[in-house]
């Protein structure tokens, strides 16, 4: 993708917050990784699972090879995000939820304080908050408890669970246009505000009445510049 000669305008924290709150949004949708907190919690949880022996060495080696293939562009986004959930098949979901809790306790320092404050302010206004992510639902649901977002408002990569045991059968992998489809299934087709950081959020940002790229990747910042979307960088990454 060619680099745009037009830069997207950047918002200060004060301007970003006031712009969002002035909308008085009825529905606001947030991506999670690198939007609500620094880093990709999906790949971090994958590495943590390998290091703690949550799944077998054979499975670890297979997934590591697949992820390296993804980084080289040989494995697609939807495929790898699904496989990073399916590798836990055979384990009890209760075990995964405990693991996700332990994992996120070590990573909650990565939360953007400005985004946590914004979500809290929106909740005071009565805004309906949704979190949409291609990371597994166990980690996302655990992470967004820090924002007061209930599991019932989380749309994340997930598999079917039968009798408390995780299966390898995918239910959903919300990424790219899949995020729009996941929102449509719960009746949200034109959210008032959407927040995301990567090109995989572009389709979701495009359906918003107001799009807010947060900590955008270069590819998303180029789209923001073309679309007239101001961008915002929390202090932790603005430097």
C-alpha cells in the first residue's frame, strides 16, 4: 500500500475525550488489543500458554510454526485467530478461565488509563458499550472486566463448549468484515462511535457514525487520512 501524502489530524487527550463525550453515543464499540491496552493479548496469551505448559509441546511447536507462517504472510488472519482458540480443545473451560485471569493479572499494567477513563465516562452517560476482538473470548472477557464491560457485551473469537469441555468447533472469529457481521447479529448496524487500531478494524470503523482510530497502525492511519478521521495516541504510545 502506498504511503499517503496526507496525514490524519491528531487529537490531544482532552480533544479526543471531549469529542467522544459530545456525541453522547447510545452505542459505542471498542476493539481491544492496542486499543484498550498495549499489545496483542491473543499472541501474548499463546506464548504464555506455551511457557506454562497449558497445552502439549507438540501442539506448541505446531502453533509456533503456524504463527511464524502468519507473520510471513503465509497464513491468513482469520485462520490463525481461529487456530489460536482451537488449540485448547479438550481442556475444561473452567481451567481456561482461571488461566486467563492469572494471565491478565500480569498484563493489566498495559491498559491505557485514558481509555479506561473514557469508558467509565461513557457508562455514566448511559452508553451501551461493546467489545469486539479476534482474540479468544476467555482473555477478552477477563480483560474488559477492568472496564466494567460484561461478558454479554463481548464478541470475540470462540469455539463451542460442550459439558464444560472446549471443542475445536469454531463459533466465530470476528476480524475485518467479520466484526461488522458479529455486530449485525446482535442488532448493531450503525454504532454511534467505534474505536479501533488496525486495518482489521477498518470495516467496523466504516459503519460508525463517528470513527475514532486509536493508536493506529500505519495502514489504518493512511485510511484515516483518506477518510477524514482524526486519530488519537494515548500517552503511553504517543512518545
